[in-house]
C-alpha cells in the first residue's frame, strides 16, 4: 500500500478494528503466527473478544496482537491508535490529538507519550556514523512570547549530526544534558564523553565544538537546533525538563525521515508494534 497517504485516505484505509488488527498481524507475524514462548507456529484463535486471542497448540500460552507493543493493555480502539500514530508523524499536541481521535485529554496525552517512548527506544539504538559534527546548544525562549506566555526555560543540549560530503545534515540527535553532567549550565567533559559513547559510533569521523559560545560550532546544526526550539515553543505550551528528551527525539525522528524515501507512518507503526509499552506510573514518576 501507499503510505504517503493523506489523513482522509489513511482513516478510510484503517476505518475498522478488523482492518487495523489485520495490519498489526502482518507486522507482528509477517510469516504467520509464532508462539512468543516456544516458537510453535500453530494456535487456536478465539474471536469473541475485542481483539483475537491466540492460544499456542503446543504450550497453551495465550497472547494477543498487542502484547509486547506500545498498545498493550490499552482500552482505546486500535483505529484511534492508528490515527494517533499518523498524527504524531506530523507533530501534534495532546489537546489537538484528543480532538482528532475523540478521547479525553489524559488519554491523548498518554497515547502520545507511549508513541514517543517507542520513538525514543528506536532512536537510542542507532548511533551516528560517518562524518559527525557535535555542538553544544540549548533549548530555550525563541521569542518574547515564549518567555512570558509559555514559560520556556533554558536547557542545555548536545546537538549532533551525521553530515554528507557537502555538509548537509543527514541524521540528527538532540540530547538533553542531564543535571549531573552540567557545571553552571555547561556540559562537563565527562558529560560530553558519555554522550559520544552512547550516541556516536566509535569509528565515526568526529568534530566536537563544546561550549555554547564556541565559534567552531557547526552552523547548520545551530540553525537546526534553533528551529527545533522555535517549533516546540510554538506548538507546545512550555516543555519541562522531565519530558523534553521525548519531544527532542520526536522532532529528530521526523527530521531524519525528510531525506528518506520510506514512509514515516509505516515506520512508526512498526516501531509501536516492536517496542514495549511504558506505563502511566512510569511516565509520571518523579525523577529519583
Ligand atoms: Zn507455545
């Protein structure tokens, strides 16, 4: 199917729970059902529930299409999940999402964060390779409006990108520097080393410009970071330090698809199937 669909075409394509369940099945078990415990390939199917229940004919283990996915244990219909995934690839607030898919604000907020969690797990697995440029930067006010109305505060970031021979940004990462890696708002050497170890392949050809007043900072990356801040200030009403990384990952994930032929909607749907859910208590837990 063509994944570069308009929202209208997408919602018609996935208008029923059955259509969504079929798509989930296709993604989860492309070669047909496999028992997650014993790898047996035959199951009995109970279809009287909201979602079909698969019982392994060998070990009797029961599973459903959403077990192990971002949608696990959610009471929200798959159809609404699919639409939410579509909207997240466009950038959307919880308030807008709650209107679009007709759920409460709290449900929309939770679904959006569960999808962002899948994005976060995905992006954290892929280190930057090739020619890599790293800047220190910050997320903060980009207009007077964002200072006074949106309560945006400065947060130190590390911005990094794989670049092409011509210097174009190919793949980016925006990293919120944790408090313990900061000294008066500046990333410590140790903090930078931790970031590089985590996010950049060891064989990459690396240029690092630490410090936010460093004139050696890579300008296209500065501009990218500023644009990300501006976008987030405009769309969301001030993002606190607790969830900032999730929004940075979402922004970076979207950007990284702009130069790719693949469909972002298809990829995000796959990531939501492949990644385990994050629960509400975990999401809202205060940092230790
Ligand atoms: Zn089994």
